[in-house]
C-alpha cells in the first residue's frame, strides 16, 4: 500500500520531445500534439495517476461504498493494463492538496502526457486543483469509485470536472481501468 505522498512506480524519461500530450496523428506516423511537439508513434503514453485524500484507506474505508479493493491493488492492475496498452503509469496518492498540485505542475512541465485523477473530497472543494489542471493543458480524466451524482447533494458538484476531458464514475476499482483506456486512446488521437 502506498503511503502518503509516495510514488508507487518509477517515472519514465522526460526528454523534451516526449513531453507534450493531447496528440493527433500527423503524416509519416509521427504524432503531433496540439502544442506542436512531436512524439513518435511507438512511444509509450505516460499517464500520471493521482488519488487524493483518504483514498489510501481503500479496502478499509466504507467498503459498502468504495469496495474492498485496496489502492495498492488498483495500482498493480493499472500497471498491468498500462503495459498491454503500451502506456506507462506513475501511480501516486496524497492526502494533501498542495502535493497533488505540485505533481500536476510536474506533469505540466513535461513529466507526463496525461493525468488521471481521483481528487476524493477535493473534487467538491478545490478551485486550486481546477486551476492546476486547467493550467497544465493536458488530457485529464476525473475518476471516482462511487457515483457522486447518486449520493449526498454536497457531492453533486465537481469543481474539477470543467478542467477535465471527461469523467468516469461509479464502477468501483474498475473506474480507474476504464479511465486509463480512455485517456490513452485520447492522447493517441482517439
Ligand atoms: C470519491 C467520491 C468523493 O465524493 C469522496 O469524497 C471520496 C471518494 C470516489 O472515488 O468515489 O473520497 O472520489
């Protein structure tokens, strides 16, 4: 189980030409991002996967709502799926808003091609995470194990969603896998 603010996997390289996300195919098999940088068609898509407050307690925390799968188990399943998709996942969790924002900034500066984020309760409160994602300009997917729209009214609004390409919610641990498939496909121009 990852501890707070700890990376679960090693990061990939950060060479300049690998950096820009949200790619569309260009002639000659290369991939051209909206910002104009090229990524070779065979290059692994680098996805930063962030989980916010209290998600380190998955498996023990309200299993009737969030299921019995631990965050570490989700991380292992994602690594396996990423391999089959030709992607690389950097899987991290923090209970601290600022830490999540720092990691989004690193992704924005070239450490990742896309972001998958379950902000936990910060979904409903964090203008700062919205700003960070907006500023990053990367393909981003908001993920939830539960379906917040079907729960208490204070969970219905997401401040983060408008900065995201899409949302996957309500499929338990599988939400992360569905979101990874979606984000990798979008970076590749799908
Ligand atoms: C959650 C939903 C949030 O409303 C809640 O605060 C969480 C988990 C989910 O994955 O279902 O911590 O993000």
